[in-house]
C-alpha cells in the first residue's frame, strides 16, 4: 500500500506517541482505520480493542504506539492542523495582499472537508475535528499537555492567521480571540448545518459558512 500522504511530513510532537505510527505499515493502518471507526462510532464508543479487531492485530500492539485513545485523538488533531498549515501555505504562495491571504485562510478552514486525498479520507477526519477535537484539550490535564506542547499545531494556525489580521489592522486588540472563536465557530456551524439546522442559516448552493466568517472577521478588524 502506498502511504504517500505522509510525504508532506506533519510536524507532530514526539511526546504524543510512543512509536511513530508513520514508521510502519501497521502504525499507518492504526491511523487510517481509527479515523473511520471514530467517525462511525464516536470517540466515546471507540476502543483499542475494537480497533485491534479491525486491523487484525492485538490491543497490546496498539499500545506500543499510543499510551491511550486520548493520545491517539491528539495525534489525529495535530496531524490535521499540520495539514491545514500546509494547505494554507500552498494557497497563499506568492500572494501579497493581506486581505486576500486572510480570505484564503478562511477558505481552507471552511472547505477542509471537501479536500481529496488518495490515501486518507480528509472528509471523515474533518468530521472528527468538528465533533471530537475539543475533547483533546477540554480536559483536566490540559495544562500539563500544553506544557509539553501537545497543542502546538493548533496554536500555530491561530498565531499565523492572527499575524495576517495585524498586517491589515495593527491596532486591532483581539486577533487571537477572534481567530480561535472563528475556528471553533466554523466547526460548530458545520455540525449544526447537518444535525441542528435551526441553529444556523444554511442556504442551498451558497458558501454560507465561508461568507459569514469572512464578513464577521473583516467587519471586526475594520479600522
């Protein structure tokens, strides 16, 4: 099996895993199959025992890669944010106007579920991010995890977009608050549009999430 998706070399903190899953076919199967199972079952009902059956292996083998399923979730979210950073860099190559780069960044965030990859189902990973990613940091030991840099990839996205906002308006006081609110809101509105439509304003054949957060962001930072 060709696992070329790892060729972009996601920058993931080595303390998140015990053994790098990208270093073996079995490790890559753990990542790929866990995405499908978490999407199907939900994170609460997902277990290493079920994953072991799916990949025709043992729980003990999976534990050689990850201490627990929470560390696996942090790995998946870190992989995703590293990939988002990569996509934003591609989108903004040779783009000079800061407003255009901001629009491109919001476009990547809102269209991530539409991206295609030959080896990994980005759409299903995006669904996991929308539904489950907050469980990687809204936990009791978040401060310990943060101290070890487990959320570096997510914070880097927020920092990068905040820098663009400050290019547009150097006097804007709340760039990090705005960007983190925007990112979490994008995930919520994507989920609401599928399951709780009365909590959003979905228009057929319109890019309503991108349009809303672009308008909100630009209005917020206008001088």
